[in-house]
C-alpha cells in the first residue's frame, strides 16, 4: 500500500505530495505519520491511500509509524485544508496546522498520566503490618490507609507518608502501581451557571426562522440585551437532540468563560473550549475530547472554527461584525468563509449574530442572500440607555484637562453613591500614548517600527504596541537633551490613576492586554466585577461586547471619535459598532442605564446615529457612500504587501511586483476601480521596510489568483511578499 503525504514543513520548496509505502490497515487519509525525510525524520499528514505507485519500489521509502491510533483529520477537514491553502495563498502544511493543536506537533506535549497505588489483591493489612519492623510507622500507616480507602494517587501518598515508605511497601510486594490518563480540564473551577429561561415569543420566532428557512445562513440582528444568547443555546440544544454537533464562536477570549459557564449548565461535559489562552496541554486534551466524540460542542474564539467535529448541525458566530474574526497572520483566513464551507458540507445552519452587523452581512440579508431574523427589543422591554454627549472642546475651554468631563464626573459620583457599578471604556492601554519633548517636539519612536512608543508607568517603560519592544523610560529628550518631557494623550493606566484621585474609596479594576496576560486573567477580573468586588471597571475593547453585568448603570466612553479618523474606509462603521456595543453594557437589569460619550466631534453624523441606536439609518448612508466610491462590498480590495529588512531589496521587489500586476491591469482595466503602488502606511514594522500595491477590483477571482501566483514568485530570499483580500487593517 502507498500513502500520499504532506510533510509538516511550511517552506514552499517542499509544498508538494510525497509518496511512502506502508503495510497493514492502520493508516488512512487524515492519519498523522512519522516519515523519513532526507537525513532526518519528519511528521506529516496522509491525504490519500492507494494500491499502486508510479515510482520504482527502490525509490519509495516506508512510513516509520503512525503517530496516533485515530486519524487526526477527517475527509471534510482534509478538503477544507486544501481550500484554505488555495484561498489564503499558503502551503498545504501551513493550512493543515490550523486543524491541529500546537502541542500535538513534534510531541511537544505529553499525555497527563496519573500514577495510583493500591494494596495488591489478596494482601491482608494486619498480616502485612505484622511483618514490618516496629519503627516502620509510616509503612504501617500507609498500608492501613490503603486498606480503608482503596487506591490513591501516588503523589498524595508520597506527600502524606513519604516516598521512601511508599517504595519500601512496594518492594515488599504489599502495594502495586497503576497509571491512568487524565484529561486536563480548563476552567475546572468554573461553576456551571444560569438556568433555562422561558423564551419570549420574539426569541421563539427567531429560532423558527433559523430552522425553517431554506437559506443556510441567517443574520440574527438583535439589539444589545435582546436575548441572542438564549437563542443560541436553544439552537444548540435542538442540534444536540438530533445527535448533531455545534460550534459556538465568540470574538474575545474574555467571553469564553461566560459562554462556557452557560453551556456547561445546559450540556455538562459535552462542551469543550478552544482558544490560544489555554495551556498547550489543555488545548490538546480538549481537542481530543472533541475528536473522539466525548464533547459535541466547541466553544472558542476564531480558531475554534477548525474544531475536529463531525456531523455539524449548527455554527454560530456571535458579534459577527468583529474584526478579530479575520486572521492578520498567515494563513489570513476569514472565519465566516471557513464556517460557510463547513456548514455547506454538513447541510448545517450558520447563524451570524450582532447588534451592529457588518455592512456586507446586512446588505446580503436585505437582498435575500441571507435569511434575516430580528430581535428589536431588550428582553425585559427596558429602553436602551440614554446617551449624553460631552463636548470635550468646551471642557478644555473651561480649563478641564483631565480625562473626564464634568458630566461624567457627576454621573460617576451619583452612580457610586447609589451602590451601582460603572464601566469606563478607552481603547488605549498604557499611561500615555506618546512621550513628547516640549523643547524640540521630538516624539519617542520604536527603533524597529515607524510608530510612537507608549509610556507604561507601572514599570517605567516605553513599549511598542506593534512589535512588543520595551525601552527604559527617558529622563531627557534623546534628540536635544532637554529634560522637559510631556505626556501626550491618556491610556487606561492613567485613567485608573485619575479615578483613584477623584474617588479614593472606589474599588477599581483595569482590563487590558497588560492585566490579562496571565492564564485565566480575563476570567478573574470579570468574575471579581460580576461578584461586586469592584465598583468601576476600566478597559479597552475587550470589555465592549457580550458581557452582562446587571449592576452596571453607567458607561463612560472616552475619546469616542478616536477611530473615526483612521485612513480606512471602515472607520465610520467600526466607530458606530464600538460605541453601540459599549453603550449596551449599561442598564441591562431593572435600573435605567446612562451613557456619557466624550468627543471632540459632537456634530459627526456617525456619532449622532450611534447615540440614537439608528443602525438602519447608518447602514443606508454608509452603503450609498460605498456604492458611489466603489468600496467593498461593491469591489474587493486586494493588497500585495512587500517587506524586507533591506529597504533597497523591498523597493526593488515592489517594482517587480508592480510590473507583473500592471500587465494584468492593462488586460482587465474594466474590472479595476483603483490600481497603485506606494509605501505602506506603517513604513517600517518589526525591522522590515514595507511597500504595497493596492487594487480595487470587481469580479476579480481570476485576477486575485494571478496576483497570488505573482506574489509567490517574488517572495524569495530577503524579501517577504504576501497578498491580502479585503484586509481588516490597512496600516
């Protein structure tokens, strides 16, 4: 028998099928195998098995061994990996890695094996003790303990009675050891919470709409607090009742414990969690629970879309508009596209849920490509929170240079006096965004990236938020030597410091990448806030969506227009979504909610529609602008980005790339809305100089494929070149 194998090496030179021979029937498509490769051995995945080979027998090496008893990939995931490789312009090996837990490759993580000890069958405790010396007290206590309690973990016995006593009793033939694999369980201390609630007529109508439509994809458009989660849970329940499986995706790792808690309450151990915040061992064990069918529900961030489930009945993408569902590192996949492929294969339903759907998704729903189900009211029929705009231009004229407007200070004071909770949102971590010399105006920048450094006061450092480089805080300007340094802008760290001055009695938590870097960091902070162990939660966008805190009656949004002025066609859409999502955290229980939105652009149309929760008005304006200007969804933006540590190499490769693409452009002018070559907005990133060729094209699948092929030819030596389709971030 012969196997076609993709070797687990991502270099393009070995991106092809290698044939190996094998005997027996334990190797099938999807099996991971160890194979001889050159002078070494390598892991690989079998993609096909056949009876004959075109190569001479002496040219074909044999598979060394299969790596697992169960094939890691199914026929469906093998086919999906091929689609990802072609769509994302990556090697088959790189695509296959998406489907495997990182700890599985190269045996990096071993199974967790627990060693047990028990009295040997037929051993009588009194008789055994009678043979011991009088001073063998610990051996005696050990034997009596095991006689009374049965088997026990060896580690516990070693700690209680001493390893010497355990080994001595074993040497005398009184006890024997056994080993048992134990699956590592993430969030094992998480108590199942929530009870099954009575669904409203609108929720039931939404569920029936999903199940009865002849369309595969449904957009569930529901305002914040409208009960979308209960709709998800009921849809999953119905899929499980039909002996099918389910995938539940959330945009932030911080949301997974909350959703897991509800899934465990409803489905027990049938829910498994998958995200990058788990240890390698936990990810491996959860993956195996899913692969072996012990878990039928995969919950996690975007990578959970590759969960090794079979017979999928439903896939749910909550907050479908969120940018985190687009991978910004290779393979650059779009989660919804992968989900659609999987749903189509199994005849499953795909639900995209959001209070602020992406423009592309809502257009497809209004044009009939997607089914549209709506939840227009909050579950308790409470009104959405009132939003007050604070004009920060006026605040500065009044001499208020703090991060907080007078209105927000007043609302915070009243909120705390009532014993209620508040959330302060600022999408900027650190103490200040920039460090500026007041003498010469020099801004401290990263040596590896074309960006300013952020000051972090807690460890007196300057940090690059792009490459992670860390520098010691300066005492004088590095350009002119002046000691007069000014901090520009506010970050979450500084906001917390200012709040402590204003409200010294308030208990304040901060949630950003700096405070959630440890394992279960998100969960611990959110649990403390949910248990009313803090009065104010300050955070970045990770607190903006999905969280349900009944005691929160006030939300303060600082620098609400920060994202409005980015050079990105989606800036208005993202600002609308973020404000609506953050505002939705307030007033979700019995007490009325209030939002104070601070801005330097109070007359902006996007902000005005956001404070009135007018998504449909925003959509109509936005889609008309996109149509008139020829931006997605009416075209595809294709970016070819060229990078190199040598500026001349990068520039030369960009010129070569432009010339190749210019041939395609001249042959297909009618399909191009734009074609140009330029420096990337971030001219230098992680020590690489960056240039780009930008295209906006209509009906351009063939053009995209040709651009991808050209990109692969330019990607060589010192030059790194890749293609992005509708990139999530154009910087």
